[in-house]
C-alpha cells in the first residue's frame, strides 16, 4: 500500500508549488497592466464615479464584496486627526499608498464639514496620481501618491482615511498646506492704519518711560519713580490693545461675554497724586485688556456669521470708552506730577511726564470716539 502512494505524493507537491507561483505571476501581471493603463488620458478626469467624502462601503459605483479567496475587511486605516484650520480655509491633503499586497482595495478620505473636494491634476495625470481605477477587475479607488484639495466648512475639522477590501496594504495622509481664506474684519483698512499709528506711538512712549525710569529712578524722589512705573504699565497695555485691533485674531469662545478685571492689585502709598495715577492706570489697563478679548470674540462672531457680533460690538465700544476715560484721567494726574517735578527742580523728568501725558491723553480721546 505504501509503495503505491509514494508516486502520488511526489506528483502533488510540484503541482501545488506551480499553482502558487502561477497565481503570484497572474496577480503581478494585473498590477503591471493597470499601472500601464493608468497613463491613458481618457481616464484622467472621470475617476469612475467616485463620490468624495463617502466611505468605500457606501460608494454607489463599487461592486459588492467580499471577493472569494481573499481577506476582506473595512474600517479606518488612518486618523481621525483634528486640523488647526478655520472655516473657509483650503486644505491640501496628500494621500500616500505605502505598500500594497495586490488585493482589491478602495479608500476614501472622509470627515465632517468638508466641502468642495477636488483632485489636483494641475501637473497632469500619471500612474502615480490617478485616483479612479477600473472597478471591473476588482481594483477600486486609490492612488500611489496624489493631492486632494478640500475646503473647511467649519473650524477645526477632522479627517480620516477609510478603506474596504484586502487588508494587505498601508496608507497614510499628510496635510501639506493650509491656504487661509480671506478674513472678514470689524475694521476698515483706514481704521487699522490709525490703530497701527497709535500702537507705534504708545509703544514709543512705553520705551521712552522705560529709558527714563532706568536712568532717573536712582536719583529722583520715589514718588516720581512710581509715576513712571504706572505710566509704563498703562501705555504698554494700551499699545497692546491697538495691536489687537490691527490683527483681530480668532477666539473660539466668541459666544461668551468677557468682564474686565478692575481690582487694584497694587498697594496704595498714601500720596494722593501717586495713588490716583496708580488707580487710573489699573482701571484703564483692565478695560483695555477686556476690550482685547471682546474685540477678538466680536471678530470671530463676524467671521463665522454668528449674530453675537452685534452685542459683542456694543460691549467692545463700552469697554474702549471706559479705557479711554481712565486713560485720560491717568494723563491728567501725570500732568499734575509733571508740574510738581518742575517745582522740585526735576526738569528732565518734567519733559518725560509731559510727553507721556500728552500721548496718553490723545490715545484716550481716540478710544472714546470708537
């Protein structure tokens, strides 16, 4: 019995090995043929009925699975990943197929609030960037490396890469560019230019007071040094507010009001004029810092088309008015101390306080007129 079985076993092993090799050659031939066919320009813009932002298992133009004789799965191979984008931004997403085991494969980049999908074929179509492949041979939707352009329909959207078919592959996404949409602004170009001028002017006063304090605080009466410190503090905060007008950055908390923090924070000295300068500078700074936040939130309301822009703007104008009022009060007391410095023979200090008070008074007047 054993002698009769031996020839059968020696025949079956080579047959199986030959069958396996033939199968590999056949699958490799399919890959080569498809890569060659991809150069045909007639396929360039069709992509064979692919519907962007729809998972492969819901694509209307894919044949049903599974494919006999091969593993068949579906799910997410990469992501989800949240992107630091704003509504209206254009995102360039690079798709890369890292490796592929010649099995049937369909993929799709998906994510909520993503609009206006388009493949970038600006440099022509080739066997690396072609997305749609003939579905009749079970290949599906993918590319070796290609770029998708898509618009963000909301802030901080997420993307992921879904797949269906053989799990014998690897792929990932790269965000290679974010093209920012033109921003809507609360202020005209002329208003931003005015704010830019006041930013620089009050910034120069901040630097001037800083120089004077470094030079004179060693030799002048302490009360005048306190006046310089208060003037430096408030002019720096006011300059920062004008800088915010110029830039008006986005604030995701745009639907919430922001209240100024007006606690005094510094110890009073018992010197009436110095205490008045300190209190006025603190209040002006508190309202200016609140106006910074409110301005950003009003600008964000405008950008996303939310009606909160109107009540945020009302709050902004109120905060700017009070910042300007307290800033002018600061300037008034700096004028008082300027005159006292002159009477005390501190003539250089007189010039510093006079320049600072004049600039702060003008900045306050500008803020109250907004």
